[in-house]
C-alpha cells in the first residue's frame, strides 16, 4: 500500500477518484427511502445509474424522474448535476479559497487537470471565473423560466421557481434532466421555455475558457483571439446551423414530429433539436419517431459534442476541427499543419487522434455489448451508446428496457465520457515513463 499510495497523488488519478466518490455518495443518498416518492428503498443499479447520469451531466434515466423521486431525491439529483458540471476539483479549490484565501500547489495541479487550465498562474482566476459564469447564466435562465411557469401556466411562484431553477441548472450544465415525464414535449412551440433553455445549453457547451476570452476581449478591444476560441466559436456556429437545417428538413413532413406544427413551430422545434445534440438531453419532439437520417445526423453531432473545459461532452469541437486540418494538410502534402495562422504542434495532433480513436473504441465496444444483451435495432443501440458516452441524454426510449448489465455498461460509458478517455487512461497508468532513447526509424505502408 505504501508503494501504491504515492501514485494516487497524480492529478488525473485524484480527479477520477473524486468523481467516483461523488457518484458513490449520490448513489447512497438516492437509495435512501426518503429519496423515492413511494418511500421504498431504491435498488443499487437504478440509484447508481441515476447518480452517474447526474454527476456526469448526461440525463439518461431508467426511472421517471418526476414520478419516481421525491422532492428530496430531485434536490439530490440537482446537487449532483451542479457538482458534476462545475467540477469537484473546482469546488474544492473554491472552498479552499474561501476558508484560507489560497489554494495549495497540489490542489492547483488537480484543478488544472480538471479545468484544462494552461498554466498554474491561471488556476485561481479560472476557478472563481467558472463559478461566476455558471451562476450568471443559471440565475438569468431561472428567472425567465420562473416567470413563464408562473404567468403562462398558472403555477404558484414557489413551484415555478423550483421548476425554473432545476431546469436552468440542468440546461447550463448540459444535463438534460427534466421534471416532466415527457421532458419538454408539452412546450414544443413555447419559445419562452425552449429558447432560454437552448441559450443556456449553448452557453454551457462553449466551455469556460471561451467565456473568459470573450470577457477579456470585451475589456481589451485590441487583444488577439486565441486559436482555441476561434475554432470553438466557428465550429460551434457551423454545427448549430447544420443541425438545425438537417433536423428541420428531414422532419418537416413527419406526422409524428414536425408535421402537425405550423411554420413558426417547426422552425422553433427544429432549432431546439439542432441545439440539443450539443450534449443536452432535453427533447421537445419524440425522438423515437424521428427519421433514420435524423438519428444518424444526431449521432454525429452528439459524438462531436461541445467546447472543451466546459459542461459539454463528446470528443469536443476542437478535436474534430484539428483532425480535419490534419487530414487537409496530409492530402495537400504539406510537411506541417497550419490552422488560422498558427502551426499545430505534433503533440496536439497526437492528442486529438488519441481522443478520437479511444472514443470510437469506447462507443463501438459499448454498442457491441448492448447488441449482445438486447434485441433492439442497431440504430437504437448506437444512438443510446453515443448519447451515454457523449453525456448527451437523448434516447429513443429504450433506456429503461435495457437489462441491468446493460445499464452498467452505460454507466461506464458516461463516466469515461465525462472525464475524457485520456484523463481516465492517465489515471489508470501506475507510472509515467519518459523515453531516454530513440529507436531507428522505419516507415510502414499506410493506406
């Protein structure tokens, strides 16, 4: 044990362990009789699945959230969503700052790993900034939703505020948990509900580094945009347009989705479902009734995900864009990769390739196992697997019908997807080795 204990001081291992402990604590709380509406003890698999889905800000459910869980259970889920969205190391660092007005070096390293901070000198600013950005968007979104629930639907102000806060936190953290059995299908054409939630989802999915840079650029007009911010904003905008256009066109005449709606309703619902694959699991249309082409487009958008170092999942838009630039450079026969006036380092290229391939491996492995355990069609299973790994939460409605062994597979996929395959792989490696020599070069045939 003495030989193993020092290895747990590595930042990646601390982050993974902290998230695992948060999930176990959430599981224990959800298993309490007070957490269920019936007062019964919840089984370990449903409790573990729900806790993992909340901490990993996914939104997949095996029990009906508003019907199965009590108010206490819903508050536990809300707390787990906020913890998972902000990040456990971020919260621990913030607590240390509040108590002692400083963060120790070890905690800074852990927070740096979790928040993808580039330098230790930025950690304090990043930690406090993450909390400020989160609270601003959550409070504003909650205010809009609270007024709409109270004025537009006659809910008393206390209940309206509860619904507003819950859905605002769930939206900004890209969790997708809803307090309605049909998610947001009853509000398909209500722009006062759908648009604030969509904006919060986009804001959370951009990633905190982008928001810090937007704020800095606002204060310093002449400051240069970083490559990360430019790629994230451009690719996010492009994917939102593509997603909205694809869903709207494909589902325009589908009698089970957009068909019965008027033109404004179709455009609103199409935009909403173009946003949700940014890794938020809300739906205002029945996903199970969507066309196969729509499901495939959604699979692609979910796998790409949102911005890095935020509440979104997937391989991230920067990874997707960098791989596209690497391919373009190779096709052109260029000796190095240049992106928007900057040269891409070989280590960044390797990291993007590693993230993409490990992610493909995780999704394919999960899909194969679930196909073996269930009788569902491959498009349903693949959709479910990508949704779990990319921490999206959208589903064709098969989650509850998957056997317990399949639920555990989805739990692992959500955990890997929230932490990132590289972070998890680094945490599992007991030693970090540095190569002190190079072997002779040889070039195998590629392609």
